[in-house]
C-alpha cells in the first residue's frame, strides 16, 4: 500500500496543501517557477507551508521545494540491452550524509527503483561507487538469466576505478606511487565482480543532470536514501508516476 503524502504548493495556480499528486499537478504544471514539495505527514506539510522559503530551492532544506527537471527536458538513451541499469549517488554536504540510487529498465520500460546504502560520513565518490557496485550485482543476476545488460553511470571516477585503474593497482599490490588509493573497501569487491561478468555486460558513462530519464530517477532515489537514512538497499514501493518522481528533490 502506498504511503500517504501531503503536497505543499508555495508558488502555483493556488498555493496550499494538497493530498493527491493529481490536485498538486494541476496547480504547478506549466506555472512559471512553481515551487512545491511532498511531505510524509500533515503536520510537516503545515509547518512547511507556514514557513515559505525565501531562498532558492535547496534539496537539503526541509522547508524548501526541490530543484526540478521539467518534463519537457527529459530525454532517453537508446536502451538496446535486455536490462538497463542507471546508478547514482548523493552526498550533502560532501563529505557528509551520503546515499545511492538505482533505476532498472527491462528493455525500454522502467521496472524497479532502489535506494539506500546510507552513510552518515560518506562522500559523493563513495555513494557513486556503491551505486555502481550494487548495479553490478543486479547485472550478474541478469547475466545468469541469459539477459544482456548495460549499466549507465554518470561518475567517470567510479567507472574508471572499477573497470580500468583497479587493474594496475591490483598488479602492484593495491598501491600507487603518488599516495593512498581511497575507497578500496568498495573498489576491490566491485572490481572482482566486474571481472566475472565484464565480457557479458557494458558499462557506459552518461552525463549527469542532462535530462536523461534513468539517470534523473537514480538521482532522485539517492536523495531518498539520504532523507530516509536507510543503510540497506531497499525497493522503492511508493506508487508514483515518472512525472511525480522527477518532481522530487534532486541531488
């Protein structure tokens, strides 16, 4: 059963508090610089509405509306694999509270959303790496079922660590000449898993915050992970349209 939400509209056709996304969307859709956000309880929504944010929207402030990606700017990539996995990470501040998000498509249809891996003392890099590592786990399951897989990640650092640099670091005893290799606790198992399935999957870079639907949804899930402080990787079960999901706070 979907969790009930309360929607605050600070700037829209008719500012107020609404109990359904359909009502909320009518107030904000097409409205210039609309400002709104969902809350898990009526009390929180009422407090937020009473304290209308004066500054620009910020994803880290509980009483402000999220930055949004307009639906008209959303694009798709050519999803040619059987399973297409998008991963992302968020951290606020950096270093600080970090979480990861994953969006999984079967063919070209959104199938699953995941959030979690919260770390109160993480970094953007740890969140991105964990997202990629767990995406590789999903990929392994799909490969074992005979499916083709492409993983999309907007972190060049994470991709290079796991698919390229780790090869040289491992050959040198996980050392490098010019200093410490950070995040080895994530890189080592992720690289080992990658080697097992590297010939059967693709790992591709996708530009972040460029309106690619899968990347945007993974981003929203990473913010949910930070907000809910969930250390496990959890299936996102709230019933929501893609439009509603994209209206959530972004990283």
